[in-house]
């Protein structure tokens, strides 16, 4: 079933509100939105240095629902436990190999939906792009779908790790051409070399960064 407004109104209302806030406060600009396929399973993978990154990823996608893979501590209170599952969040326990969450994410992709993830696993403390966590390469390889790299700039300046207030910034979200499943398979020198898959995705994300 297509995830339109009438089937998922809470998501689309929330997405619209978040996007408006990002436009008004941070003049958010989206580049390359057409790189996200209009149908079929796809992963959107972005760098991560701020709590603002998931809202930016969701707000930048105007046609499709993004099912975020997020740490389970996000659901630490009753309101969060009610809200986030209803807008497609897939909770994962980062303290262990959460095979159940990975299987759920893969099943979501097989249903032709969009899964959004941040391969670094946690926010960068200095804004620099880091390496992908091991389990992410496994998820990407087993998903068997295109991966759209996304680079987000401006969120570290707006609300870095440890910040207590929002600061002025300009947020820009850039999508790159999809990495095909064939490219992902070719990146693995060995059958189970999932780290190479994660490395390729991070390389494509870095390539989208603004020239210094």
C-alpha cells in the first residue's frame, strides 16, 4: 500500500511542520531531491552530527515516508513510545547486535519502502564525518536495494552534540546519485566483507560535502 497522506496522516503532518520550521529558522535548502527513486525499496544514508539530522532527512523528502533506524533510547518516555513507532521509526539497541531490528529494516526495504539511516551510528562530536559502524554494511548488503547518499551541512553549527540551545546557521541537504546493488556487491572483496560496503557509502557521502 502506498504510504500517502490518508494512510499515514500523522507522519505527513509532522513532516510538514518540521519542514516549515527548518525553512523559517535555518533557510533549509535541498539539492538533488530527484535522486531519491519515486518507488521501490531504497536506503538513504547521511552523515550525522546533530539531533537535527533526522528532521532534515525527513523534511527533505517530500514524496516518500522515511522509516528511520534509530537507537532505542529515543523511546525513553511514554509520549515517544506512542509517537515514534507511528511515524515509522525502527528502534535498534546499539549496545548489542540487534538482529531483530536489522531484520525488520530489511523487511521494510523488501516491502518497497524507504529506510533512513546514519551509518556512523552516533553524532560526530566535532562535525567531521567518521567511519560506518559494522552492522550498517551488513544491513545495506542484505537489503539489496539502491543507497542514496546524503550530505547534511549546517546542523553541527546549529545544534552540535552537547549543546543546550539552537544557534544561527544555514542548513543544506544534498542528495547524490544512487549507489546500485551491483556497485555495492562489487565493493566487497570477500563474500562477507560488509565493512567495505559501509566504506563505499561513507565515501559517497563525503564526496557531496561542500568544497572547503
